[in-house]
């Protein structure tokens, strides 16, 4: 037998121990490298960044914990991870793709349930600024005169230019009866406008309706929440009982809400055809939704929109416009035509990701563009009919349409 074959227990150990140690150590080192390689492969499947990037994060954490003036009270691991997640998500430079920690996610469920404490305002991000999409009707924000397109510059004495949307919402919401000062930059104003607003318990009423003169039924849809479709259907049924022959559907200052509510409401007015399409990168994000239930009424319909009409409002208005089911009147809409899906994370937090963009039945993509009305009407929305020039014009137009219809 060759002595090299059993070098570790050879009788010639003394003579060959150098060679033997070399072979044994070499084998051990080779095994170690293989094991490390296997571990590295496994780690690459688990870790979000490569070793160099993780080392940078480790160094940054060590520097903060060593030198920060408040380092004796270190930030918890959970908070550090949440901060890292927010930073990673914000790097996509999409105001609607965002991270929500467990507490924020629980709070946001309140919106869809229709009740919370705050000002009654919907906000979004545009060109790096926090913009008012719309105030909710008959809420503190509405009553003090906040308008769609207003830019929130400061809350209290704090400049919010570098705040994300979650932080802005947290500072605007609060206990009913408490006050907050909001500073607004408004087009046409040379200085910031100050609004001192007292928070209230906000109850979102999706639908309001009334009869107008000349057999015209008016339906105001303020939000697409879980109850919107059911409430809207009841409103139309009640107006029909009262003798309505034509309708005005008011989507002004409606910031959107649930996609399913928009689909259900569009379906009430369409017998068939495409309601909305969605186009994204993955197959599951590419979808087209068609009408199937049939309409609740075939009476003439005018649809009012403005720059505060966004998302689900634009889906409904776009579908009715493209199918020539309703005449869209007012001002150009906001232009929020993207689809967000919530991906829950194991700790109760989640990531909202823009997975697709909407397009109307004609193939028009709404996002960052907005929907153009067929009839442009100027003016501001108001609960007082005599002050709402847009509603007056839509009402006048509907009365003229009804005069042309045959009488039975």
C-alpha cells in the first residue's frame, strides 16, 4: 500500500508528518470552503442584500449606537427594521407604493369601515409634495375651506417637505376636540394660508340624495367604501319612487376607495361591456372586468367630476363616458389611475405595491393624466344649490334632455 494512502496513521509518521498534515489540513480547509459555499448559497436565498451591503448597514448602526447623543437609549430592533423597510420601499419613488407598520395597518382599516378621528381630508403625493385630493363633505376640513389641489406646506410649525404620507396622516389625525394648524400653499396666493382646524369624529357617509326640480334626481357619492354600492342603489330606487326621470351622479371631491365598489356601481348602469382594464408586469395583474348584472335604470344620466375626483371615481366616470351611458361634466379629474395591492408581512405590517395601471373601456390610461369632461363647467362644489354653479348647469342640461323625451 502506498504510504500516502494512510498518511495520518502510517508507521512512518515522523518522516511523513509534514506531508500528512498538509493533506489533512488541506482536506479540512477544502471541506470548510464547501460548507461555507453551501451556507452562502442558502443565505443568498434568504438575505435581502449581499454581504457588502449588510456590512454597511451594520457599520451605520454601530456608529449611531456609539456616537448618537441619545445612544444610551437605543432604538429597538423592530423600529430599526421598520425604518429600513420604509427606506427600501421609498426608493421606488412611487407615492402609492409604501410600507405600513402593524399599528398603521390597523388604523387604515378604519377608513374602509367609515369612521375615524381627524379633519376629514384625503391627501396624496404629487411631485414630492403633499397635496389635498379632496376634503370630505361637511367635515372640519371642508368647512374651513380646504380645496382640491391645495399643497400642505406645514403642520403646526413643522415643515413637512420630507415627510412621507404615513407621517402626515398621523399628525393630521387625533382625538376629537383637539386642534391642529395647517399651512397651505394655494395657486394664486403669494403667501401660505393658515387654517386652525378642530378635529372631529369623522363618519364617512358615502351617499346623499335629493330631488331637484323638473323630475331630476341628484345623488352625491362621496366615497367608495364597503357600503357605497348598496347605499347608491337604495338612493336611486327612492328617487325613482319620488318620480325622478333623469339623474345627476356627483363624483366631485370623491377621492376613490375600493375597486370592487367602483366595479359594482359601474355595473348598475351598464348592461354589458368592459368596465375597467388593468395592465401590470405579472400575469395576475393583467385583468379586465366586464359588466354583467344589468342596469338599475336606463334614465338619462349626467356625471359631475372635478380635480378632486380620483381613482375609483375616474373608473366609474370613464366607463360611463366610454359606453355613452352618461354625460361627464365639470373639470378634469385628478389622474390617480393605478392599482395597489396590500402584501401582508409576517409581523402584522404590510407593503402596498402598485401592481398595475387602470385603463378605461376605450383603452385610455388615467394615471398622471386625468379624465377630461365632455362638457367643461367652472365653479366650486357647495352644499348650497344657489352657490354651486356646476350643479346648476348639470341640472339645467338634464332638464333640457328630459324635455326632448316622449311623454307617456
